C-alpha cells in the first residue's frame, strides 16, 4: 500500500521506520550511502534537509518504491492511467 508523503517530516518518519524494520543502525545506513551517522541522525530528527539525491539514495537503500503521479483532492479516486512506479535502482 502506498503511503502519501505530504511533507519532509513524513519522509523522515518513513526513512526511520524502514531503517529500523531492516535492522540497520544509523551508522550502517549512513555508511551505505556515503554519509555519517550524525548526518542521518540530523536528517531523521529534522536538523537538516537532505539534497534530493540523498533522499533518493536512502529510498533505494531501504527498498522504498517511489510512485509518481498526480493526486488531486480526491485521494480515493483511482490513480491516473499515466501514473507509474519508478525503479530507482534501475541502471545503478
């Protein structure tokens, strides 16, 4: 089931939850994407805002699929036909 992200705080919560579910420490997860434990801690607690590239690396590492599409005010409406899932690690 897709989880809508409405803010950077939603992304922080999603990343923290997925990291913990995978049993990764902050140091392990940060090291795998080329950053320090302090950087990831600061991201998860809202003390820094990551560049988009870093957010994407975190999503790939944690196996979180990214779905793109337009979502209007009626969230219960079926997804548009042009909405598609993006395989972030394709070609890496």
